[in-house]
């Protein structure tokens, strides 16, 4: 009986095993490239004949199985996992009693191809619900760039980058989807995040070290950064070593800059003839028989060079990278140059059974800059190089500078360079440590610590011969200031896929930040015995300027934040994201220290729907919608909302004969000062056709900013100071953006890919007053000029954009050959039909806008065998520029015999016109342009030896040509700030750059 019982039990067990074997038609394992088992991998089995699909996912041990598949085939098994390239196994058939055993090793997915950085994490491109643009390193612009932001010009829809000159020390103005604040500087620019460190300095990143840039364009994407994200977020990811990699890379170039365009000023012979033929006269000591081209005297050929060496590599457990970059950029104006050295080091390793990941990096930069004077009242090289008389020499026969000290706003431009020094040095160091611990296979705890220290030193010296410090026997200004930022971030990240269909990821975090800024001092001294020591020994001075200690004061600003985000995806078809951040900042009033910034977005991938797939047109089709609120706390210090007292410029003598400085209120307190808030609706469509050879997106956004902060005039009977920082205004930006990528030709050894980004934005100031603070308008852009005191060129008013030109209207000449202007009624603002030669403030009217109607970037890449040609066209259309420089040098009656004039006045102006220089719509010009901004030809050399992985040589031309009707030296003027579209006497020449570079990888 025992034997029979054991036999029956064995038969039952064998039967159960057989049934189990029959049920498991497919079984297998999922691993990463190093053999570690992956959990949560989505596996889809697709029956070839019926088109039916079946789903499962791998377990915590990386195992999976199918037991309900119809027999037959052929079957495709599609494996997908976030952070890894999808893989497909094809041609399998299901047969009774013959289970399949599958094993797959998924390869890591490079970030720039398939993943998008969204802030505190990444997400698969197909699961994105917001407006995010990713630019890969190989697609960025090539040039002598001081700021990595210039590499994005013409690449991102809605991102406007304008560099109004080629000064190596200048920084571009950057705006995303229109201006949304009445404050300038960083308050108008996007927020930068570098390798996960929020607010990091761009000076720490060399262009060669950048792997990719993600631009978060709408509020549903940026709200995770809360009060710093109203102007968008730019996330920079640098190159890091990978498992199995060992690379030594060098990239270097030499660049030659030449002035691309000059103002055509009168030469010496033209000027003499003009003065003599038209009844003007010069002082005898002016005309010494010279024929001086002052533009050529201050210009040179700018030669620059850049060298970048990087080491990247790693094993399965440890990855590392290190790089050193040196850049020397010499400008085309003598005395302007910038040198920068950047060092970066990074290491990441795993421990505790690969559950703990720790990384550490240190980044440093040292920047040295020399610049020339560009002050007002003619004390500017960029002004004097045009107005100085061509009949005068650079030096007299004795070797002294040829100067006219008694002439107003008249300074030898060469002496301005040689007799004045303006040197600055900036040191930035940043340390960042990150630790992540995998509590569960789907739950990770992360902590980030970062410290950034910035030291800025400026040294100026004006010699005894300097016209900028007349009769002071030498003048020195030394300043030193330090900024420090400390950040701690910690969060829990959860990511898991259920049943192969439901993917849930969540993030909950805490952030603490402290900024200690503007900790510095300045010393101003004069009356030196000689100029031998320059600014190095201020103790040799006899005079200390008691008002020259600088406006430096320590500002300690703290911010505490909590944030969270939830992402849900059903079968990668229906996508949802919600974020919320609550920020507290010491910058704002005691009654409004905290604010909450939420967002929500969703997407529907129609291309995954059978009814779309049956159409057979779309390779990808996604609808997106999102709304979010973000804030703007940038550009504030801890004193913004507080009562501040400080020293004035007045002194009094006490009873003991001591001169004491007086104190007074410098700022009023506003305990109700609160955040600027930007709410944005974004609607988007992503699409791809023709085997992904044509793809793109269309976006519509409505961006509304409330509680704009501005300084309003108040009565000193109620307040201690004459202005109060308050929340009043409102601005709206609406726009449409288009992005298209196409591969028109892909055959044999030749291919052509092209991409277009275009955008339209309408900016309107909807409110600048409320019941307490009321004003009809705010006048801006006073450019000065003889006879034009308080003649502003722009007006900020409700219903109009920022940068609205509000000027006199030129009405031609009267019978005496004098410019006349239309008269407007004081009450109605309408034209009266009269004209006048002495226009008043009431005669101004709306004459144009500096806001472009459209911006364009057109990128082309051609390849033939080992050759590659890239061409990037960039354009801005539908706006005006106030050409104050041309007006300045058209002042015939005021300048003739005293200062130089444009050669064009011989044909365009009347010598009797005493108002020729009056700023009006006569000098308001169309700013439209289309520029071939970048043209690069490269060649990948055939493999020379096993030691070289690749060798590439290239040649680049920046600013090859520009098509425009603008009469200034270049139509690309500053489009940022509160006074965009102004070209007024301080323009550094635009250059054409020729670069020759070498890149190789060992």
C-alpha cells in the first residue's frame, strides 16, 4: 500500500509539472549589458498573422514568462525599458510541448538620443507630456563662444538669443517665449541647471564638454523648479565616462576675426571739401593735414585659440571623466580680450551590491578680461572711433596724443585705449556630491550637496594723461566681491511597471539653498606721483575718494522648498504628469514668504491606437496639453522688501570740526511684496511620417504673468523714500512654434538632413496700475543728443508690448531745409495737421515695436563619404530698431567743423538742417535680417592606425553673410531687457570669423 501511495503521488507531481510546463509557453530573463538582471522590463508578444499583442513584465529577479499565447506565429517579442535601447526578437512560433527559452541583454540608451532630462530625473522621449527640446552636442553651433548659450542660437523654437556685438567680454541676451517681467538681468533669462546642480554658473562649462542641452519651455515642465522657472529652464548635461570606455579626446581650433562691416565716415579729403564747400569752418589746429581712419586705428585682426583635452572611461562599477579647457579670445578692438581656463573632474562608483551609487565632481574656472572704456558723454572708444576728426593725427609731432580738452564730448579713441586700463578676474569653484541608495528595486533615495564660490576682482587705472580722469594725476579703482551658494537636495524616486502596461514613477523631495552674495568692497584713489605702479599700490595716492567705496553689501538669502511629481503611463499610450512645488524665500515680504507652484499635463499617443495604425501614415503621432504655474524670484536680494538705511553723498561738520557722512532711507519696506507668477497653457502635436524621415511638432502657448514687480514713485509724506517696490503689473505672451526635421536624401554615400525652427510671439503689457499705484505710462530709453533732453524713445503702457517705440514723427523739410515734425493735440493725441521744428513731448506717438513677429532657424547637414557640410541660417523678422548711432553722426550743423559725419549725408541730408540728428521715426529702421550664421566643412580622416579611433579636421565661417536693409553695422541688436531694439553709440563691431580645427580620439 505504501508503494502504491508513493507511486500515485509521483504521478500526480509529474502531471502537475507537465501541466506547468505546458502553461509556460515562453520563459526567459532580461539583463543589462553587464549581466545584471533587470526588473520591470516591458515585454510585448505580437502575433504576426492576427496582429494581436500580449504583455508581461520581468519580475524582481529579471524573469518573465507567457502562458496564454495562441499557437502558431510568427511571433515578435519586443523588450523596452527606460534608460535602455529597445530590442526585438523575431520569427518564433508557439508549439504544444515545445516551450521557448529567451534571453536578452539590453544596451544602455545614450541620453541625447532617447531620454529627456526633466529636472531631478529623466524620462523616455515617447513618454514626454510637456514642451521640451533636446539639442545634441553634434548639432550645436560651432564658433568662438564665451557662453554655451550661443551654441543654441537658431536651434530651439521660442528661444531668442541676441548678441549685439562681437566683444569677447559680452554676454548674449536670452529670452524664452517673450519677456515676462519688468526687471532686467537674470530676472529675464532662463534658469540654468548643470549636471543636476540648479543655478550653476555657465562659466564652469566649456562648450566641448557638453553632451546635450534640454530646454524646458512650458510651465508644466518647469514648475518642478518653482519660483525660478518663469522664464524657462535650460538643463546642461556634460560628457561622462561609460562602462567599457577609455577615451582621450582633443579638440582645438585657431580662429581669425575680421570686422564684417563698418560705418562709412568721411575721410580727411571729403571732410575738408565738405566744410569748405558749405560755409563751415574748422579751428586751424584741427586740420594738420592728416587723413586718419580712426576705425582702423583702434581695430586689429583678432586671433583666438581654444584647446580642450578630456579623459573619459569606466568599468561596470566605476566611471570617470576629467577635462581641461583653455580659451584665449582676442577681440578686433585693441585692448579687448578674454582668457578662460576650465578644469573639470568627475568620478562615480557603486558599492553594497550595486545598490549604492556615489559620485563627486569638482569644477573650476578662471576668467581674465581686458576691456576698453565705453562711458557716456563721448568717453567711449566705440563712439570716438566714429566722431573724431579724420583731418587730425593720432599724435602730435612731440609724440603726445592729439587732444582737444576744451571740446565737449571729444576724446582721442586711441588714447582711451592706451591711457586707461580695465582688467577683471573671476574665479569660480564648484563642488558637487551625490549619493543614491536603492532601498528597493523600484525605490531610490538620493541626496545632493553642492557648493559654489565666485570671486570677482576688478582693477582700473586712469593715467595722468587720461581724458577720462582729467586733472587727477592718475586715478585707481580696485574692487573685490565674493558670492557663495550652498544647496542641499534630497528626494525619494519611485519607478515601477505593473503587468507590463502600467508604468508609475513618483518623486518627492526637499531643497535648502543659501546665497551669500555681494560681499565686497571698493577703494578709489587719485593724485599719484607717477603712473609706474598703475593700480598695484593705492597707498601711493594722495587722495582717497570718500564716496568711492562702491555699492557692496552682504546679502544672505535663503530658500526652502518641497516638491513632488507623479508620472503615469498606460501602455506608453496614455500619459499623465502632475507636479507641485512649494517655495519659501527670505527675499519677499514677511506676509508673503511662501508660494505654491503646481502643474498638470497629459498626452495621448495616437500612433499606438489601432485605428491610426490602420491608416498607415504616421510613424508617431502624439497630442499634448499642459498647464502650470511658475514663479520669478531671480534678481532679488534680501533687502528687496525691507526698510534700508545707508550713507548718502552728503557730509556735515560736527562741533569738533569732523566731516561726518549723513545717513538716510534708501529703500522702503513692503511686507506684502510677493512672487511674480506665470501661468502657462501649452498645447502641442508631435508627428512623424515616411519612416521617421519627416518629423516635428507644433506648439501653441498662452503665457500670463501677474504681480509684476516694479519701483513706483510714492509720496515722502507717507514713506521715508521716494519709491516703493510693489506688485502691480501684468504681461501676456501668446505664440505659435513650429519645429520640423526631414531627411530629403539618404542614398549611397550621400545624405541631406534639414531642420527648421520657427516661432511667433505676441507680447502685451496688460496692466501697470492698480488702485494704490497708478500711472498712465512709463517712459524709457532716453538716448540723449543735443537739444533732446528727456526725449525718450520708448513707452511702457497698457495694451502695448515691451519695447514699443514712442517717438516724434518726421514730416520732411520746410522751406529753409530744416527737418520738421508732426504736431499732435495735447488732449486727443491726434495730429493737428501742423508741423514744427521744435517738437515737444506731447508730439510723440506710437511708431513701431522692437518685438519681432517671427524668428527662424534653418539647419542643414550634408554628408558625402567622409565629408560633412553644415549650414545654419538664422533670422529675425517684423520689428524695428532705433538707429541712434546714425542719428548721432548725421548732426550736420552741430558737428561740422567739430566732429566727423557719415559720408552718406552728402546725398541724404541738407546742410541747413539744424534738426538732422533729432531722434524720430526717421531713424526707426526695419530690423529684419537673414544670416548664414554658421558654415562648417569637416573631413573624417581614414583610420591611420589602431591608436586613433577617429581624426577630424574642420573649417568654419561664422557670419558668412547677412541679408538686411538695416543701415547700422549689424541688425542683430539686444532684444532683451526693458529697452530692446536700441542701437546707440556703444556698438562693438560685428566680426566675420574663420576657424580651423582638429579633433581626434585615442
